[in-house]
C-alpha cells in the first residue's frame, strides 16, 4: 500500500526543493510546485505568498486525474503535459514518471518555449534522484512514532469550540 | 494514504464524503466551513454545475491541532453523487485515508443508498482498497424530515462492519462535527498501524 514512502524522506524533499528553485530561476517562472498524484503538496518554490498552494495542489491533481481518465478512454497511455493559457498568467503541468506532478506558473516575462526546455532538463535531472530514491527505499520513517497516540491526544486535535456539537 | 512530511512536520490526510445524489455531502462540508475558525481553514472549492449539483468535487482543507509535534491537516472532499458521474467519483477516491458514507434517511432513497454503497465498494476495489478495512463511519442524514427509514433498518442494510454511525441533519448542522470527529479518530488510529 505504501508505494511512496520515499516522499516522506526529508533528505529527498530537500533535494527536490533545491531542484525546484533552480528550475524557477532558470526558466523565469513565477512559481514551481511538486505535487503528488493524490493532491498533496510536496514542496514548492515561490516568492509569491499569495498562491493558495493547498487549493492549487487539489485542483491540479483533479485536473491530471481527469485528463488521465480521458487518455485511457481514448486508448492513450497518458497525456503527460497540460497547458493552461490565461491573459496574464499561464500554467504548465507535467506528470513526471507517473509519480509526481510538476506545476510551473509563469507570465509574459518568459516564454512557453523556455519553460518547456527547462522542464525537460529538470525532468532528466529528477530521473536519477527518483530512481535512486526508489532503489534506496528506507525503512518506514514513522516506525513507532505514532504507536502510543492516545484517545486523549486525538480529542485534543479538535479545539474546544467544537465541543458544543457533542457526540452524535 | 496519509502523507507525512518530515521536513515541515505535517500529517495530511484525505477524507472523502461519499453517498447517493442529494444526500447532503456538500451540505456537510459547507456547514464545517461556516463553523470553522478562519485560522483553521483554507478556501472551500466547489466544482459544481450551474444548478449547484457537484460536477467533480468539493474540497476544503482543515487544520487541526498537533499530534506528537506534527501539525495535522485534513483535506475534505466530496464526490458527485449522481450515478452517471462514476468516472469522476472513482478519481476522487484515489489516495483516500477515510470515508464518510452519507446515507439519505428518506424512505424513497433506500435503494439509492444501497446502490451507492455497492458502488463505493467497487470503486475502492479498483484502487486496491477494501471496504472491509478502510477507516469508515456512517452518517444517517436528514433525520429532521418526516417519513424516515428507522435507524435500525439503515444499520442492518449498511453497517455490516459495525462502525460508528451518526444521526444528522446537515442543513442545521446536527451531527456534522461528531461525524467529522468520528472519521478523524479512525484515520489517526490507522496511523498507529
């Protein structure tokens, strides 16, 4: 069930973040994100804090999943690239090795050609990283960490404001 | 499949509200959204038709407290309930950590509840999950209306696993948070392995 253990690994996430930063600066993009196929944000490089990364991750994953469904219906293996063109901002989405989704947001200060070129190089650089990560799958990181969670710990997750709703 | 990020110390879990068309899945999420503190919630996104029927999904991120120093976040999703949207419904289930099955308590909706429950089982199986062991709670919704199916009958028809169930009226909010708490507990228990 746990086929993406490697993503939990702090070291790998840090390496992915460095690569994302590099991609962002080389391509002149406004922001770059890596998302897993279930809609969870893995890491991002963005100086613009206005981006709602959680919502972007959920919508992009939905978008990729729907496109993937469409590909299968048409007998295609996959549609690996999606591109959305806006008036000011554009979004380039690519599914990398069917493992993670790369999102690049950019504006008129750069070009689609440059984005595509840099994304291609980024994907090549990522190949080794992802393959090695797969090979070196570590033991599960959360071994034992959550074993002694008590009902009380779980109860405390919910603020006191919810308590008026009581138990059903 | 919960996502534990060790670099940001976050646990993200995906909860899916499932059930027949018009059973109140979106209404559950809307109530949670309205009653949750600004600091604890993100934007609620509804991909709906012009007539406000869910077309793809509703989505809402919810921040809870901390557990073992990890910030716990729940991503709540609903599926489109209408039968012909099954392809989209299946996509939303991918990566789900827990399911809230929302049943419509009105007598005439019993068949729809059963069909949807069977459909849930089939769609989970296609993703390699098993309805017999995935974290699950049941919500018997619309208990404020007349002509209801008795809870005992709903229990017999749907609750073969003997999981927690909640009587609710999502429109007024009754039972909405207890349901959410119920599934949150089940999902976190599963983290323990």
